[in-house]
């Protein structure tokens, strides 16, 4: 269907079901949706439910980045819960949070909704990264109709004076543009804007932040990554305390010597930040609970029977760290820094990091649902 803004016809839906079935037979753990993003945002609940039913037959999971993490967080969560019950499938909420200052505190209502669903028998859990900023493409903050059809069609709409004005009217005042910091982009001439927010960029270009947003998308073929400071620390801590929330970076694995731009520090610091800041310094979590959220809980979530805990005949995936010094060094302004306090990393019984030095070994394997 590409990026067409419509429901699938019966033939297309049948084909998608076949594709889900094929993937599950090949060892997929389930299906994943990104309902904020094009084209996922164009999928209605019925389409999602029909595909989830297929994954459910194979014992799969429904992973979802909710349709809304702002004013309609609860409605978006209720959709995921509805799919879980109707398809009889476990649900995993990708990075549970709420965005926008006017919505802070709404995670408490979301937690209550999840707890009620769990009490009624739904196997629903979530993951989280321990930061007050998210990271995504700037294109996600342009109305979804702009990208209907294809990215090229969207860029043509942005360049068209009439439609450009319509877009600006729709997004004007909708966001706190000062919280949008550019982390990477495609056009080398625009690299001077990395690390600056859209208000600053607008002032530099002599235009509004909304106009700066569209200008960057136009000049970078739609490929602009941002860091969005839209969460609060209290919400982060509230979510972290929930026993059914596991740690997840929501990031790529980066080499600090070759990575470019200023990506979100979660790529380097997610797990050690929890161990250093929230366990040792703030005592928000017990060390044992933090480790569980990083090891046995996610392993159990995926149904992995041979890893996640220390036990004879299990896979020897081990991390040796000094709890008195483990910490994240990566920051939003200087992200390309590895963590401190990690001395050994063993994967499948093979040392990959030994005395803080990478051995060059690569014993990891692609995991498939058994």
C-alpha cells in the first residue's frame, strides 16, 4: 500500500496476513506498529486487529508505539488494550511516556489503565528509556496528510506555496519549538544547525520556527533527526518504578569514533544511567530490581528460556560492572562517549569486552522464536 492514506482492500489485507504468517513461521516474535509515523498512522484498529490475530495463532506478541503520547495518550492506550483482548495476544507498549508539559502526570492514569487490564487477564507490559527527551524524525511533526502517497509527494507539497502556507497554519503554535534540537541531517551545508533548536534556527534564517522546520525538511530530503525535550523527571521515575516496565534504549548501536551528528545519548548510556543515577545516586530502584528489568524480564517477555538469569546450562551472557563507579558519560551536547565502570562483557560464553578492551570477537546470533 506504500504510504496511501486509506484502509486496505480485502486482497491487500489477505496478503498482509499471509506475510505475517510467513514471518511468524520464520521465527518472528510478533508484529510491531509505529502508529505515530507514516504509513502506520493510516492503519485503523480493524486492520491492526486482523494482523494481530495472525501473530496470536503462533504465540506471538503485539508490540506497539502508541498512536498518541500527548493529549490522547489514554485513548491510544485503550486501542492497544482492545487489540490485546480481542486478538488474545500479549501486548508490549514501546517506551511508555507522555509528551508535552500540559500532559505531564498523565502517566498515572495510563498506569491505572494498564493495571486494570492486567487484573482482567491481559498480559501487557512496557519498556522505557531513562531520559526526559525523546528522539525521532522532524517529519513526524508535520501533518500526516502531507506525506500521503510518498515522501517525494510530501516534499512537493512543502515546496508548493499554497500548501506550505496551509501546513504552517496547522502547525503554528502546536509545538514548543524551543524543545526541538537538531541531532542529525543529510545536507552538509546545514550541519551548522546541529545542536541548535528550531527557535534559534528560525532566528538565524530570519523566519518563524514553523518555517524553519519546513525549510530544513525541504533542504534535507525529509531526513532530519531531532531530540525533543518534552517529558518530566517525575513521570520518568513513576514509570520506572512499575514492576512490569523493563529497560530499553530505543536506539541504534553506535561506534563513537565513526558516528556522526549529536544523537540521543541513550545510544550509549541507557542501562548504565539507570544503574548509576537511579540506583546508586538517587536510590530510586534497588540494584537487583534494575538488573531484573534489563535481563530476566525482557527475556521472559520474549519467551526466551535459555538466557536472562545466571543458571547452569543457560547462555552465558554476562556483564561485570563496578556498582560504585558505573555511570553514563554520554550527554545531549557531547553524546559520543562510552559508559564507565563496565569491565567485562561475555556473549554466549565468549569475552567480547575484557578488562574494558574490546576483543574483536562477535559470538552473538540472531534470535528467533522457537
